[in-house]
């Protein structure tokens, strides 16, 4: 990545997630940290490390980006509602990892009534 970009560790969705911030344009590449669905920012699936995910969201909030470059959703122009959106996502992020393995265990318990 260019020398004028800053790499940030942002684990949570996966343990090795990384974001890249370009200070001059206040543009942040967030990969899969957030997903744009029907114009709304949502959590990705799975969330392997919920507590780290929340910390990563708070970290990107502190950068005050103007644009988010997303792996899924294209370019998102940040508005004044962004801090509230992030706080809402943090508030409703379960502290239990939401992974395929976790959901499969729930399915098995319900199916076999154990």
C-alpha cells in the first residue's frame, strides 16, 4: 500500500481484518468490517471476535472518515448519522461469536432436543 496510507488492525469479523486509511482524503477502506445493504450499514457474518469487532468499529469512528470503501457495497459517503449508526451496531452486537460452527451447534441441539 502507498506510504501515505495507514494500516489499522481491525479484528472482529475475522481475526486478521485490516483497514487502510488515507488521511488526505479521509477515505477508509474497511473491507468486510461493515456491509452496505439497501442503503443501510449492517454487521457482516460471521463475527468471530465480538468484543474486538466493537473495538474495531470504535477505532474507525475515531478517524472521522468522509468515505468508506467497502468490499461489499462499493463507496459509502459518511453522513452526520455515522456515529449513531456505529453506536447502534455496537449496542446490538452479541458478545457470543456468530459463526457457522455456533449456529450449527444450536441447530443440532434443537433437532436432537439435547
